[in-house]
C-alpha cells in the first residue's frame, strides 16, 4: 500500500510523463494494490491457493510458502513492472509482457478460481476487475492509437508475459516448495479453510 501511495504522489508531482509511460506507472500501482488485497486485506490468498488449488495437507507452508511468495511478488513482480515503466519507450515489449501478466491475473481470479472453488470472491478478484482489467485495455488502446506498439513488441512481449506467468509464478512455487520452511500466519490460512473446507 505504501509503494502505491509513493508512486502516486510521485506521478502527481511530475505530471509531464508521456501517456503510455504514465499508464505503465499506473500499472505498477495496480500491482501493489493487487498484492495488498491478496496478502494484507483480506489477505487469505495463500490459504486459498494451498487449500483450494493444491489440496495441500499442510497449507500453512506447502507448496506456496513465504519464500516463494516473496520471490514471485517482489523479485518477479516488482522488478518486471518497475523496469517496464522505466524503460517504456526503449522496451515497450516489456510493458506488453507485464500487462500480459495482469491479463493472466484477471483470468485466474475472475474465471479460473471462481469456477474451481465455487466461491463468489477470492483475494485478488476486486483489483483484477477494477484495476488490472481497465489498465490493460487503456494500455493497449493508447499504445496502438499512438502507433508506438509494433508487431515485434507483441511477438516478444506476449510470450514473455505468458512465460512470466508460468515460470515466474508456478515454476517458482514448484522450485521452492518444501515442508521444512517458515509457515504463513494463521490469518492468511484460516479464512480460506473456513470458506473452502467448512461448508
């Protein structure tokens, strides 16, 4: 939440960004807010994933654990979205890649998990619908209308975004899964257990 606030203040203080670069900074803000919904409030994403998706016998730490969560969210997420905003005109394909990651989140939270878990809400759903989805549309409309996005940006960016979704999320979880690791606090697990198991 603090990261989103700092970037927002910076954008307001420096209102001279090109529109596509501005959108990529907004995209970083949406990522911070999405992660806040998943991990802080309501914050039971870890339990939802380990119980609902992976059917784990030890959802407090397996297969997703605090280490893999940090790598996915901070190393992959923050660095990718930040680089996309910083390098925007020199590497618009990276912007395409990060917005493809946002699309992947929309599909996961708005389609896949509701169908899989049969629950009306999951942490990450609100920001996917109200932040990720509009930002994705805004980016592609703006970049296309200005003639900034080339076929090469799409040919590189979309497969890279898919790879980030698969390798940077699922691959990291698989690589770092272990039973002898730190556990998530119960506040991240128990709400999911009540919604998914006690029904």
